[in-house]
C-alpha cells in the first residue's frame, strides 16, 4: 500500500495540484470572474426556484416594461420574465450536468480501457469513437427527437451523453497513452497491482483533471444543443426553459417586431452568452495547467 | 504506386466503409421510427382505393422496400436504390424525388456556408496570429477570449443577436427569406441584389460561428511553431523578417486543415438554427420541415447527405494536408 | 590576434524574484585560427553565452553589460536592426546540435540557401549555391542531392553538416557549434569532429565549440574555457589545462571523465548538483559548496578571473599548486590526483 502511495505521489501529488489550481485561477482576474459566473448560475439553478412558487401569470399586463414588480417585465402571456429565466435555468443546468455525467461515464471508461489495453480492444474502441465523432450530433438528435421524447432532464442528458462522448474518449485515451509512455503502467504492474486497481486508483486520478477540461468544453456544446432543440420546437414543451422562451419569442411572440418584447427575447440569450463566457474564462485557467507552452513567461 | 496514391486509396476505402456504416445506420434508424412509416403509408394507399399491388409498388417507390419483404431484401432494395442515386420519393410533396428536393436546397446551404467559411478563415487566422504573437498582452488575451466565446456560443444565439441588432434595432437588413418577392428569380440585377442583401446576415452568422475555431487553432499552432528550433535558427542565420514570417505562416497553417474538416460539422449543425432563424430554404431547413411533416424519406436522405458531406470533407482536408506537407507526401 | 573579444559580459534573465544573471562578467577571446572549447554542466550559462555572441538572448533575457567586439563588425551589443541581422550569418555562423531541427521542414535545403542569400543581399546566387555544394562535398555529402532534399530526408549527422554549410556559405570567419557531438553515436562523433577540424583549417576560422563533454572536445580544441554558475572559472591552452588543472571544478570535471584519465575505475562523479539561476550563490565563490578546498574567504569574496601564467587565467582563492596536488582535506568523493 505504501508503494502505491509513492507511485501516485510521484506523478502528481494531491495537494500541490490543488495549490497549482488555486494559483492558476487567481493569477488573472478574468478567471475569477469566470468561476464566479459559474458559481452564480449553479446557485441560481439550485436556489432560484425556491423564491418562486408556481409560475404566476398576470393576464392584465402583457409585454409590460420592467418595473419594481416585474424586474425584467412580462412576456406575451403576462408571465414574469425574470421568473422564467430563473426557473428555466434549472432545467438547462441540470441537463448539462447530467449529460456531462453520462459523457464522462462513457467517454472516460472507453478512453481509459482503450489506452490501457491497446491492441485489438483499442482499435475496435477507436473505430467506434471515430464513428460517433463522424455522425453529426445535432442532425442525429433532431431525427431522434421523432423517436424519443426527451423532455425531462434525465432523458435529454442521456441522449446528449450517448451521442457526445467521442471527444472525451479521444482525449482520455491520449492522456492514458502518455501515462503509459512515461513508464507509469510498467511501474504499477511491476508492483503487482491488479488491472482494476491500476485503472481506478492509479490512472483515473491522473486523467481526471484533463477529462474535466474536456467535459466543460462539451458542456458548452450540450447547453447549445439542448436549448437549441427547444428553440427549434422539436421537443414538447413540458417545462419552462430558455429554449422554450426563445421559441415563443421568435416564432409566436413576435418579439422581433415588438420593441417591448425585446427583453423577453434577450434575457435567455444573455444568460447563455454569460454562462458560456464564464466557462470559457474559467477554462483558460485549467488550460494553463495542462499546456505549459501557453503559460506566460514569468 | 506512389505513397500518395496509396494514402489516397486507403483514405477513400476508409471513407467508403464509413459511408456504408452510415447508410446502414440510417436504414435501421428509419426502421426504428414509430409506427413503421412504410406500413402507415401502405394502409393509406389501400384506404384511398388502391389494390394491394399498386399500394406496394407506391411504397416501394418511396422507401425502396415494403415491410412485407424480409429485412434482408428490404435492406438490399434500399442499398440498390441508393447506388443508383435514388433517395426515394417525398411523402409531403407527393411523388417528387427526394434528390430533387435536396438539389434545390443544397445551394442555399453550401454557398452561404462556404462564403462564411472564407470570411471567418481570413479574419480568424489573422486574429490568431496576433493573439499568438501578443499572447502576453491584454489585447492578445482579449482576442483569445473572443475566440473561445464565439467557438462556444450556440449558433442560434449569434443568429438571433444579429437579427435583433441589424433588423429590429437598425432595420438595415431584411430578416427572412432569400429575396424580396417583387423580383423575378433569374439572372437580373435587382433579384441578385436582393439575394445578396438577404444573404448578408446568414453569411455573417456562419462566419461568426467558425471564426473562433480558426482563431484558437491558428493561435496554438503559431505558438508551437514559434517555439520550433528552425525559427530560432533562421533568426541566428540573419534571415530577413519577411522570409521568417513566411516560414512561420506556412508551417503554422498546416494543422489548420484538420480544423477545416471540423468546421464543416459545426457549420452543418449551425445551418439548422441559422436557416430556421432567417427562414432560409437550405438543407437544414429541409430536414427540419421533413421532421414536422414526418416525411421519412426526405429526413433519411438529408441526414445521409449531411453525414456523407462531412466524411468527404474529412478526406479532402487530409489530402490537402498531404499535398502540402513533404513529410507526409513522401 | 582575436577575432572575437568578449569583455565583462553579463546576461540576465527576468524571473519571479527579479533579474538574475545567467552569465556574470564573462571575458573570453576567440583567437584567429584556433578552436576554443567551452565546457560546463547544463545550466552553467554556456549556451546563453554562445547566443549572446550573436546578441540573440531569448525573450525574458537581456545583455545587461559588457561588450562583444567582432573583427570587421564592431561591438555586437550595440548593433540592431539590419546591421545585427547581417552580422548573424554573415560574420558569425551558428550550428545547432544534431538532434535539433534547424531547417524549415517544408522547403528543400537549396531553396532555404537561396532565402539565406537573398536575406543577406548576395548578388551572385549561383556562386552561393556552387559554394554550398563545394562545402557539402568537402564534408562528405553529395551536394547536388542534399540541396534537393527536405530536412526529414537527412540523418542527424547529415543535418548537422548541412548546418555547417549554412553557417559558412556566406564566408563567416567565426563558427560557433552548440553541442556538436550530443545525440550522435561514437563513430559519428569522431567524424563530425574531424570535419569541424577540417573546415576550420581550410577556411581559417575562429571556432567556438560548446559542450558538456570534455572528453570529446579534448580531441580537437586548441584552447579550453571552463564555465560554472555563469562564470568562466578557468581557461588556457588545452593540454596545459588538462594536464595541470588549477581550478577545483576543472579538476573534478577531468576526474569524472574516464576518457581523459584513461582509468574507468578512477573516474569519479562530482558530488552535489550544479546551481541554476535561483540557487547560485550571490556572494563569494559560486563553487564553494561543492569545493573540497574551500576556505573561509571563499564564502565572502568572489574570486576574480586573473592571468597567472602567460597564457592562462583562473578564478580561485586557493593556490594552483594546492589544487593540483590536492593535499588539503580532499573528500574521498572528489577526484584524487590522476
């Protein structure tokens, strides 16, 4: 057991990684802002809906301008826009988180096993990965939407995960191969560790941060895809959602022609924009940890 | 046989296998769709007074097979029709071959996509060079963030924002369609002018969509080339700055061919949102409309075409790379 | 007569704790017609010194003081722009080590020679190519074939010879070779050294060879300079330095090399680690931590590089004879007199 500990420590010890991470995040103000944005949206998704009960509709004020009562005004049916944004955020983020969960489940497993086994298993798994990467994800999702109803975050997350794990698998495999090249596996095998132990206890912690970076990248794409499917009107509107808001605003609410409806249209757009910006700014820090070449000179 | 021809043959073979896999996948996908589309169609024809033979022939014309055949012969019939370039017939436009619908839609996707790709390539690559050379400065950092942002923001956000700014707010450009209806389609100046005017926003949306990818790829490529030994060597030999810039540029642009293939995928995905937002009658719009009307042959045909285009784009990008890089060419 | 005179050269790098010297007060002459070997461990500042001879210290670094007089060009540290560019390659040729890819992978060697010629505004490009082929042929290459090749079609040893062609084709009188024998097997090492000696003699050059391999350099150099912690600690005619090292570091370096002592069992590793920018001593002698002869004054005053024979210089507080005979409290780990 002691031997295991030293082996793990020799590649990356836990604590210094955390310190390096904190250093990388705090080195630029943009990265702190990015982290803050992400935390803000997560809090919004978790706590936001507590402040609102059921969606209150005020049929007397349609497309009302922002006021003390309705901070962002109301939509075409008299619902409070801020309330819709907040409750819609929960679906968007829950789906993104679930799809990330499924993606990492498939992607990390397949990438790790391919990188560990090599040979026939590797080439078979990589063929499969190539295939998943070649099939254009969005058209497939659009067609699948005729077969399945993925209105709930679970189903949507599963579908996104099943179609979107290719990139993560590739990244994890290349990372696993580089661990191999550094003689990491030979050392672990030499110590007589079981395959299960090597995969889960030795390799997984080493590829995890890199996989996390890939996951955040694919999460951006997932958010785009899920909101987009609602925007295109391909998924039944079972819940409030930024995509539903956009669809209603553009295709039935006439927001393009009604100046007073502009906020209703812009609110979800700005949310997506800011959330993307947050992830992008934050990724910059993680990227620096992995690409020393991009690191600026001291 | 030269190494290049061997590589070309290998790539083509791999591409063909991939196409075959996708075709098979599409076949079974349509099969898995609810309510067995072929059977429903068959029932409808029977109800409208056709006899069993006529109805079966009609269904066969649309799908390439009937569900009375065995699975294998259905698959064979589908493959056989595809080999003749026959994608079946549309249901909602009764009797119109799917290939006609696709041919009509294709230019409205391909031309804006290619124009957008060209614009974004020029801007993105230039910005990428600046971002790489000035990577320690504030402006370089901002450029990089702009690249990541545009690479991450979904296409419909870009399209809608463009629409809000240039149509709703400033009313500079039209919001929908390919041209104003008062002009007769054809080679006359007012019509072409109107088409160009209507194409501005979609092309901008496509350009913004792929700008980030070019910028990020070019930046990391330039950063890596700048660190190469031969760049320092050329400086120590007193090579003129213009020549050195050419060395850097040509070496840095090479890996971008992989991005080109990637961009096609992003663009096709974006075409759904962009064509939907601007009501543009391209391939994405065709696929979306076929979903709405459950026009399965059109759905399968458009999906197949998009996938095959991406496979071909991948092969072409790889070949370009091979032609330019002497290390692979040999 | 010296082709290159380096005086009091200081090169600094910017680090998180401020500007730190990688080369401190170095003075060195490259004499016409002689091969000078510059040896030191990695991190000793020898590569930085070599790059600064072209006024090409990489980005977070700068030449903070001193002069580099090159015959026919002037003080390189004061040159800039086009003059500096022309001096690089035109007056001083620099050859990368064999494992490095010093050529544009996308262009043939011949086209890159033309780029070089145009950059230096050579009038007769045909003559330039002819001279390049001649140089290549003399080094045992097939000139015509090599000029039509891409870099990836050449072996490490061939690339290096092509590097020498590039360095000399503009008639530079000073040749700098960075680790010419690293990454080559023993046979190629010997042939590269022979070739360097040959082109050196044929073209009447002043040559500087940077290496960590004191064994290889001892076979062709005329003079030897030893660097440690950014300082030149000893220099002089090769044989004299090898036979009678007067700096403890030089002595330890020679002791660690079986090829020179001729006795594998007698070869001793140097204890301790070489310093880097941040760990090098700020006051006193930079070698004192690893020095078996260190006395009290070594911790306080940095020894100056001073002449002590007609042809030799050393930077040490301890008497040359003491170092040579090694009588003072020598730890067993450091090389005993050979």
